[in-house]
């Protein structure tokens, strides 16, 4: 019977980099990413629907990337406007879904069962809230770009932020949606209104 050494089950990692071997330092990013994923709150539910021509659409809530499954084959949903079997439309731009009200609602986090005192309200808002800034950025001063495609979703986010503040009794503090507005300010879909 061959002798089995414990090191036969250990990956070939060594603290000092070497030819064909990874160093412990190269573990840093994957380990940190893994820890970050473990400590993140439960992700929002993914959204799904059925295309009118057949096929099940699934949207990853973390990446906004839609996939469609037809006859057991899963593939990326292409850019364009897609009609769902119930008549609603789903818009895909640059490989990502443009969130509509239903998708935004499905991503709302469930309220924690017992909020921690420090989590009862986010950071204090000084000046305009992140969602107010987003609406100003996208819709423009005095609504100059109110007809822009992203203006409606930006306003929906603002209303969600205000509703979360009312429900939590924490006006003047950031919320979950405030963080989403900060992310949206850097998203190409929420392009600034010219001249704002």
C-alpha cells in the first residue's frame, strides 16, 4: 500500500513564491473577497419573468445581467426591448437590465428583525440626500431633462429613500436606497443632464 502524506492533500502553496507555486500573498484578494461575500447581508431576490415568445428570464440582482433559458439552454439576453407574456416590457442596454418599478421593488431588503442601535439610521445627511443629488443630476435643474429615460427611475429611487426614512422614523439619515443612489450616480444609465 502506498504511503499517503498529509501534504498530498494540501495545495502547493508556499510562503515564499517559487516556480510553479503560488505564494501566500497571492491568497490575499480571493480570501478578502470570500470574507466580504460572507459578511454581506443576504442578497435581494433575483427577478424573473417569461418572454412572450417563450423562455424564462432571470435577472441577477447584484449585476443586473439578464439571462434567458429556452429549452434548457441558458444564454445572455441581448440588448433591446423584450415583451413579457403579460404585456410588460423589459429593456436591456449594454447587457444590463434597465430596472423598472417592479424590479426595484423586488430588490428592497427585508427589514431586520431587531435593528442594532447603530443600524437604526444611517449616516446623517448634510445638504441634499444621495437620491436628491441623483434626481438633480439626471433630471436636470428645474426638470430640464424630465423626459430623459433615467429620470423616472431616479425619481422612484428618491421616493423609495423617503419612504424608508418615514418607515424607520429616521428623516435626515441615509438608507439602503441612499446607498443605491450613490451607486447609480456612477452608473452610465443615469447619465447627467446636459448643462446640469
